[in-house]
C-alpha cells in the first residue's frame, strides 16, 4: 500500500508533528516521510480531502458482533467494516455469541474470521465456562491463542471466591480480568435507573447501589490478590469515587464508561422508547457530570461505544421485555465531539490500546501507518442511512453529530468512505 496524504493536520501528542499540517508519505504500509509539499514522484495514490485531520487509529474496548451464532444480528466481517468506516483501527470483541467464546479453538476461529483486515480484532475470551459464572474457562489456553482479556459480557460474577481465584490465576501470565459491575440480587427485576423517573413511569428500578456494591467487592478482592482488573461501563458518581480511591492506592485497576451514559439521562425514557434501554441503565444528571469529570481527570480510562447489535424483535416490544443494548460505532466520533474538544475526543478514542494488548503507533517517520482520517467540523443529523451495522438499534438516531470520519489506514490497507 503506497499513499500520499496531502495537507493533513496531525492530532497526535506523541508525534513530533503534533498540531502541524503536513503531507504524509506511506510506502508499503510504513510512514517514510512527513513534510511540507511532498512531490508525488512515484505516482502514489493521493488522498486530498476537505479540512483533513489525522490521528493515531482509534480503539474501542467493548464491541459485540454476534458471530458465531447470531449472524442475523451482525457478522464479524460486516462488524469490522462498520468499525473501519467509523474510524476504528482496532476493536476488542466480547464473547457475546452462541456458542460462547471460551476456549482456544473459539479464539482461533474468531481470529481466522478477521485475517487480512484493515481493522485489528482483539478477542476477549469468556471468564467462565459458557459465561455461567460457575467454573473458570481455559484462560491461559485462550491467552496463547490471542485473547486480550477475559469477561463474561454483562454477566456479573456472583461468587466472590471465583473472582478471587480468577484474579490470582490470571496474574501468573499478566492476564486482564474484567468484571461487570452489578449485584443481581439488588437489581431484581429492575429495567431502568431507580429514581423519580422510574417511579413516575411505573417501571422497576435498578439502584446505583447494585453497581457500587459490586465494584466495592471487586476492589477489595483486587487489593487482596494483587491482580489486574478492568471494570467495564461504570455509570454512577459513587463508582467514579470508588475507582479514584483505588487508583490512589496504586491498585492495577482501569475502567470504562459507555458513550450513552455520558450523553443521556434517565429522563429520555418518558416515552418508553426501548432504544434507550441499556445496561447499565441511563442514570441522573449528577451521575453524567461525575462521569465526564472522571474522564477529564483520568479516573475513567476510556470510553466505549458498547456496540451491541440487537434484532428488531428484541427491541420493538414492551419495555420490560425488550433486550438491553445499542449500536454505537457509527456515531461515536460525532457524539464525543458534542461533549469534548476535538483534541480531548481524539485522546479518548486512542486510549486503552496498551491495556488491551495492542501497541500505540505515533504518526512519526519509520512507524507503521495506523491512522484515522476525519474532518472535525462538519455537522449532520444521524439517521438510518448512516448505519452500516446489520442491526439498526441506534440510541443516537436523530441526534446532531459534529465531525465526519473519512476512513482509516491500517495493517497496510486503506478503507475510505465513498
């Protein structure tokens, strides 16, 4: 792959060319020159785009594609295409499939489906067999096949001893254990945040306590084991405080927040629209503000789209019975820019790579090209025509997004929006 990128503003604090507008020459997938006015003497393909900006390739720490088993929701191939057009050069794939990805063979299968793709797929193996929370899965075997972490997607580990053993065992090979922050006995039959809105709507609530209790337990276990823990998709102000205190103790802890949990509050549920039914649920304005502050001060390490395609049959039913989840890859950049500056948005979108086992590649001469191309200034209303995913359960439909993704250059391949 040989490309000459013309007049691109580089947003990459780890690059010596940060904040400058340069031409970038890429030969055989490697950046060979960054300068003003590079002449195209070798007749490389040129990329000239309006208000072109480039950054290190973006990363999402939690996506679900369905395959194997739920190909009607999404396939790995189309999921990676969606990620590429959305600006992501790497995604961590949850074991949210049927069968559950919980063995060396399963990890090998997932990797084989993503071979020779512009987007790097980083498989997450299940923490327990069939994600049932009873017995540890083959963690080390999955690690040798390429698993970057271990997580029973959206299923909390109720047995504290099992979590303790998981942290201890995985620490033998520097494995990353993920724990969904929810105590199911507190949740009961709740379907949305427990608050005045749930009372007014007559829907059973999920207390913030259910999340905070589980996080407190896991942090105590982490302090005991000295393991390596990631808590995905926290959603409450108290959770932020708990994580902050744990980091002050120098525990090996990271966490993420789902994009929709820093954009919406539970008040959007007044029409019982199942598009807004997510887990953890949308919380209060106080929680949203605390989550955003947590991102700004570094307590929260990364934002995930928590991209989870759901069939129409799982969403177009009564709220109590609807499935949790939304897609989010296609709208991630534009929503983040409604909350943060472009530079902070890029910082958020490029964090988390090292935690999930992939390297950062600054835009410097001699490095492999791992680049996202975008225009940060355009605005448009997000609608179904912008959805590339097979499933269309988009929580951000009809929102005004700021910024347009042109595509990616990664793994010696180029994917550009037409």
